[in-house]
C-alpha cells in the first residue's frame, strides 16, 4: 500500500484534540498516524506554514447533471470543489430528470466515481418530481446512497407533505433539508423586501417568507421527532426560532452561506442591478447580516455551505427580473471565510473546522470530518497568508456567476487530498 | 456646460448641478417651441432610436418631437413589430441597433434596472424613458420644471405625491428630484401600495390622503395601475376612488394656490376627479408641453453640447 507523508503543517482538528506543527502519515485511503517527526512515506509533501485540516464538506451544491450540463456537470463541479478545497460535496436533486429515484442517484454516483475528484453525496428529492405532492421513494434512494432529502430550490408548500417527510425519513436517519420559503409571501420577488427594494423598484421578498416556514418546519420536527436541517438561513428571526426550538429538544441543524454573511441587499444597489447579486434566499438587509454573523460566532449555526448554483452567462446577461437565481461558490468559499471571517475576527480556525467539516459530516452521517489515526485521509490544506484576487476567469467551474469578482482576500485553498489521493497541491490541480 | 454622465438613467445619482443645468437649458428650449418654425439644426447628423418594450403615447412622442425639432434623425422600435417577438434578447436587440450607428438609445422597459443594464453593454448614450417600478427621470425633470414655472423656487415647497407609490417610477424620480432641490415631500397611498422604509429617502409617508394634502403647495396625483388590482393589493377601484382619490373636497385641504399635476394617462373618476383635472389650477396639459422642452434640453446636452 502506498504511503503519503505530509510534513510540518499546522494540523488542526479540535474534535480529535489535534493542534500543532505535526506530520500526517497516510496509507491507502486512511490516516495511519498524526505526530511529530514521523518517518516513512513513498511520497513526502512539505506543508510548512500551511493549515492541514480535516477535509471540508460542502453540504449544499448544485451539480446540474443530469439535464443542465451546459451550466455544470458532476465532473466539472467535482473539480471545482477540489480546486476550492472541498473533499466532499452534497448535490441537490433539482436536476432534469429530478433525482427522485434510485436510477438517477446511481447515475450521479457513477458519474462522480468516473470523474474521481471530490466525494459526491447525493441528496434525494422529498417529493416525486419536486412537485410537492407525494413522497419520492425515500427508502430505495437511501439504499442507493443518498444522505439527505430536499426539494431545494422549491419550498415544500404543503404542510402535510412536510410532516409526512419528517416522519417517514426519521427511521432511515435522513435529515430533511428544508428550503424554507412561503411562496405566497415571496411571490415573484427578486430581492429582499426593504429600503433598497423600495428605492430600486424591485419586487421584494420579505424576511418572513423564510421565517414563517422555518417556524412551521420546527413545529413539525417537534411533532414527528424527525431530523430537520434548515438550508441557507438568511434572517434574524430564523436563527432565533432555531435556537429556541433546539433548546426545547427539537432535532434541528442549520447552515449559512458566505454570501449571506458577507453581502447585504445594498449590493444590488451598489452594482446597479448586477444579476450576479440575484439569489434565493435574497441578500438581506445589514441587520440580518449582522444577526447571522453573531449567531455564527455564538455557535447557533452548524455549517457553512456554498449553495453553489452555476448558471450560464446567457441566463445572467438579461434584465434583473428575468435572470436565474443563484451564484457559484465552490472556488471562493475558503478564501472568503479565511479573509473576511477569520481575518476579521468573526471566527477562528477551530470554529471553521467545525462549521465546514466536523458538523457537516455529523449532520449527514457520513465518514470524515475528523483528522485522526484510522480516519479517512481527506484533508483540506490552506495557505492562510496567500493573497488572492477573485477572478471568475480562473474558475474551473463551467460557470462564472459570482458577485465577488475583484475581491482581494487573504487565505486560499492550497491542497486537497481525497482518500489519500492528492487532488491539488501548491494550488495546482493534479493532472488526471 | 456638460452633464457629468453620458447616460440619463435615474435622478437618484444625478448631481444637483446637472438637474439645475437641464432645467435651465429647458428654459431656453421653450423659446424654440414658441417660434413659428420650430426647428433648429443643432443635432443634424445625429441619430436617436426609441426602443419601447411598453406602450406609451406621450413619452415616446415627446422624445421624437424633441429630437425632430432639433434636426436629429429618429427611428422607433416597438416590441410588437420587431424581432423581439422572435425571442431576441434585449442585449442582442440593442447591439443590433447600435451596429447601425445610433448615437442615443431611449428605452422604456417593464423591468426595473434594464436601462442600467443596457448602459453597461452599449457605447451609445442611454436615456431611461421609464424602467419598471424604478425611475422615469425625464418625467421627474419635467415635473420639477413645471413646479418651478408656477412656484418660482422648489426649495421649501410642500409637495404631496398621492396614489400607487409602490409601482410608480414617476414617484421615485419625483422624490429624488424634489429632495435634491429642497422641497418638503409627502407621499400618500393605501398602505399596501406604499413600499417599505420609504422614509429613508427623506420623505414623510402617510397611508391616508387627507393629512398629506393638507397645506400642500403642489399635489401630484399618480395613475392607479388598474392591472395591479389582480393581485388584490386593494379591494376595488370604487373603494379606491372614494377613500384615496383626489377630488375637489380633498383638494380643498391644500394651500389656496395649489398646483395640481398628473403624469398621465389619467383614470378620470378613479384617482383624480374629472372636474379638477381640467380646472385652472391643473398643470396637466402644461406638463406635456414642458416634457418636450426638457427632453430637447437633455438631447442637446448629451449629443450637441460639444459643439455649443
């Protein structure tokens, strides 16, 4: 079995009680030892000055395959993930055909195995065809390898269907990932409803469109004992509701995106309607952004995810109302977290490891999220001092719809190791 | 004197000096309009295209007349008879027109921000002739011009804007222009037709009409967009007329020398009483005339300023 030795990096995993300048020895796809001055290794990689962390897991990604391969596919998305420092990603089921059955789940897993970049964990649809009418074949998809359920992109409008999903999925240990949005409140809104939507004359989505549904889903999780995960939390009220019901014993976790932590609705005004600012849930007002950052710091939020949503340029180079919702995130997330959250004192690196590796693994019930002997050799290696300027032309994703173009950040993904395979080192993807 | 920007997209970001320059220039354009031969050669050899994705009588005609009085060549594209019907995107349509050598694109579009979007991708000057619910800057300017004509100065003037504020691009352009020139602005309409946090723009917000009109020097009544009723934002045109319409009795609450305005087209008997619309204190027809002068000023300042 070939051995890999990563030497002299700052190895950090609070969950495993590791924090120091250490070596990591890998055999095959597993860690053999973490310690000082380790010997061995057919291949030795130098990581001095770098952070060596348990592999980051992005539990909210749209890979667009099957159906929308012109935006992204499993291979290009997996490559973008590795480039961005992620060792594993969850892909959402809003494909064409919808990932609501074993066949599509197996197809996507097969594509991921053939591509061989990041690990890909499919999320199955809650309802057949994402129609919100009847449950998809959840148990069958579970046996095919899904790690969660979601109709993401669309809310489950029917309260009864959401209740059924939480109840039915619980014995299969599948979290129900809620895209919380009351469609009668959001209607055809395109940005956050507030001061900026008023002055720009764009239809607004009130914060309550999300929070009302978060409240509903929390009550249903309490009723059923199901496991609930709230996707892309964007409002102050959502965070408060989640904290309250968690304290009452409801099984709930939640995630937040870098864009909801770093941009406000003012970005729509500052860019004069740049459609790269159009995303669902919308960029909220600064008071919501502040509340999210506070909640993150206080440990009320479990995970940071990208909600990587690639779109072709033609779908964004149109009038604001007509543009697709969503932004890419896989290749900017680590630098944004390093530069804007760690660099500015919102988070420290141990918290980042929890939010981007340990917690996602635990929520999804997948291996990983630990850097310890016997564990998977999935590592995210970060150069915390590297200065980068976000340039969409550098992306290996098929799409470039980011609102962060031109941002100057300190800290960048430097190495990605998946199951002992070095996928990226010194910022350069390994040829495959 | 030149304008700071190459495009006229909104009054929010227009420097007050440019507002002043356009209004002062419009003053001299009025003189041309009063001549027997209403034609000057200033913009000979310049080409102007109107691109309207929404129906319009006065704005498009006003721009075309303004351009013709100044000897520019004009072309107009209406969506109903163009390749837009074949699914061509806004960007492709605009670039096609531009490839024929157009100096200025005057666009109306149902989506807010479309003129800003367009201005980033073409080299011609872009004039916003109304974008969605955002702004209608030339209407705002002609309303300011009309108020100055009647009241001398706008500073300190109490101006009430009444009606469907939520969907009104005229309201937003009026607010920005009036606030810049120092007016005291009040807006009023049914609570469901007033957008949130409008106070941040420096206006007083009312959800009943009477307190907004009381003591006002100018009452600018907005068109009720009856198509919005489909969404149930207000119960009926009948109820609207009775409780939010500007009629003679409500207008009696205003100052004695009140000026009544409306950007048109009017729903007579709904948002505005028919009798007051045609009364001596109504400037509604004058607004239309002034629109031509203001648009001539803008065309001149953007296309002809260099030679002047």
